[in-house]
C-alpha cells in the first residue's frame, strides 16, 4: 500500500464512504481495503462504523436492521405468525 493509498483510504473511511467505493478509487480489492482498515484502526484512529456490542446484545437493533440486505421486518412478522 503506497502512502497516497493510505491517505485516501483514511480520508474516505472517515467520511463514511463504503469499502467498495474506496477500493475502486485506490485500485485494490474490497477485501484488501477491509483487511487494511481492520489491521490499522488504532494507528490511524479509524473507529468502527457500527456498534458491535449493540448488535450482540440486541440482534434486532436499529443498526442491524439498517445494515441488512434482507427485509428483516417482514421476516420477523412471518416468524411471529408461524409460532403463535
């Protein structure tokens, strides 16, 4: 990773740009960008974007619903109907 790539990744990550968009700009794979961010969080002050503790304690938290590609609300309603 070049110094310029690192500067771009840090700046874009702090602006909440998606990993895929960052990867396109720096010409790396999304996996490499994610891996680099995870390994360098502390050094560059890259905070987690989601509250992991919230998701572990409440799997139906608002952030979990927002992050999901599934229609969770419809799934929960279906499960409740099936189990009543």
